[in-house]
């Protein structure tokens, strides 16, 4: 069987995406309590770099509202809250989501809905 260029590209892309989805939290990262997550996020703005080269800017207000800007041009805002080990958002455009949070010293990691682990870097 001859493998054409488009199949090679598809296989390479699948391998890359598979490695992103299989990625886990750093070894020493631990789940955070709802209170700790609130303290780390409230009143702060973060940058997030994605595996596909894109980025986010997310601002969490202490009053429970957030503002989200993606490098793709997608913007959203809504409400956020914490649960044990999770941060949850209810966006006007993006819908509802709860994502696992783990911390390692000052670093904050979030598991996206697609399984990718991203780090929230304070601005």
C-alpha cells in the first residue's frame, strides 16, 4: 500500500493531537480547594498558551464575573465560581464548563474540556 502526502499529514496531526490529549498534570501538582482556587483567581488576569499556538487572556473579577479573549478573535464573559478542585464558568456565548485545577507552588494548571493541560500565567 502506498501512503500519499495527505495521509502522512493526517497521521502526523493525529499523533500530535494524541500526545496533547494524553498529556497529564505535572507530577507534583496537587488538587486545590475551592477556597484556594478563589484566592488564586479573584481579581487577577492571566495569559494562557495553547498547544496549537493560540492563546487566551482571562480576567477574573472578585465579584464573580470573568472576561475571556482568545487569539482567534472569540470573546466571552460571564460568571465564575469554584468547587473543590475545579473552577466553573457560565459564559454568555461559550456555555457552562467546570475544569479541574491543580497547583504546584505558585503555578496554576487547568485541564481543558479537550484534555489539554494549560498553565495560567499571571499578568
